[in-house]
C-alpha cells in the first residue's frame, strides 16, 4: 500500500512539475519539510522557531562551503581577501552570514536604535506625517535621497576598504562618516549606535578587521562604517550586507512612526513592504557612487532633525 501511494504521489508531482517547469523529485526526498513528511516540525527541521542550517558556534570562520569571495584561508575566525573586490562576491547571504546579519541588525542588538527617530518625532508634531502613506513618503526621501543614501555609500566604501585591508582608506572613510551629519542629534544617532555596535561586536563576534578600524581611527565611529567593517571581516558579501543594513534603518524608523503617529502594526508592515524596491534601488546606486559624489537632498528631514533639538516634549533622542 505504501509503495502504491508513493507511486501515485510521484506521478502527481511529475505532472505538476511539467506544468511549472520544475524538475521532478522523489516523493520521500529530503527537500520535503517535516510537515511534508507527515510529522511535526522540530528543531533543525526548518520550522519558524529554528533555522534548518544553524550557524556554527562563534568565534569560528564561515564554513569553507559557505565562504563568499574567499581566496585565502581564514585568519582567526575572519574572512578577508586583499586582492579580490567585493563586487565579485556572491550576491546572496549564506546561512552563517545570514545568521550574523540577523543578529547584528536585530532590534535586540544593544545599540539603542529604538531611541532614535532621525527627526521623525518633530515631523509628526508639525503635521508633516499623519498616516501610513505620509510615513512611507517621508522615509522614501530619507532612504533614497537623504541620510539613508549617504549611509549606504559610506557602508559600501568602508566594506571595500576593510576587505582590502586598506587602513588609510578605512581611516578616511571613518573620519568622513563621523563628520557627515546635518545636525548635532543626527551625529549623535550615528556615532552613538556605531560606538555601541563596535564595542559589543568586538566582544561577541571578534575579527581583526574591527581591530584594524580601532587602530586606524580613534573614533567616533559612524554606524554604517562599523557594521560594514564587521561584515567584511566576517566574509559577508557587500550586497546582502548593505541590503540588510538599509532594511534595519527603515524598520527602526517605521517602528518609531508606529509609536508616534500612532499606527497599527499591520500598517507598519505595509510601509516596510512598500519601501522594499526603493531600498534595493538605493543599495544598487550606493554601490556605484564614488565617495566624492555622496550627497543628500532631503532638506525637510534635515530641518526636522535640527528642530528636534529644541522640541519641548520628546520621546526620542533624535
């Protein structure tokens, strides 16, 4: 009976695969989820509570089969390639790389991201942002033409400099990142998170790239520079790392908008979904932008971050 059922399942799958253009697989092959094998999902089975391929305990290098753009063996748990450029790396994140990005850019990572709004708090009080559509439009300008884009350019160049072990370039980028802010609170936002990220990551996820950053530049450290250096030091390709960084920035500002306007959680997720193509386009443009061409054109957002400094009632630090 079991053999007959398997044969019928295979026949149905072959018929379905021909329609969709997929190659047929055995009915009992490992590509099926635990639920597909008629038993509950458990740890390590690809369920929502546990990844199917957990990351190795830290500090260890990315496994050889998952290393991206690595021409040389790892050094003290670190991937670095002094000769190959970041652009030649794979454009996807391996399981271990994805694990680290999710850890570093999670709201639970202790950098204090929840306490910053990039001037959004003033924009809500002034009546510029009243609903989900206005929030999406406001954040689209910040990410596509404002501080988000500038952070993305700094991220791209810092990642390349760290991957190439170019300490002079890394120092120049770190210095520029610390100074490139339109207001006092915006600078506090980037260097506060950058310093916290650097301290925690050097303790929990050490790599020599972060040590080189500290040796090259005494601080303060802009947030995108710190995250990019850690990503390069751990062998994470520039494309997924930059995309994850921009998503984290957008998600944090959406969270601030949900609390300030206020909005429902579902509306907040709709805004994040709306911003997806913009974030992808911003990342691509940042990767192709020279450092000397970096600039912003989000004047109202910059003014909001300046007005927030004297706002009477405030929940956020920026």
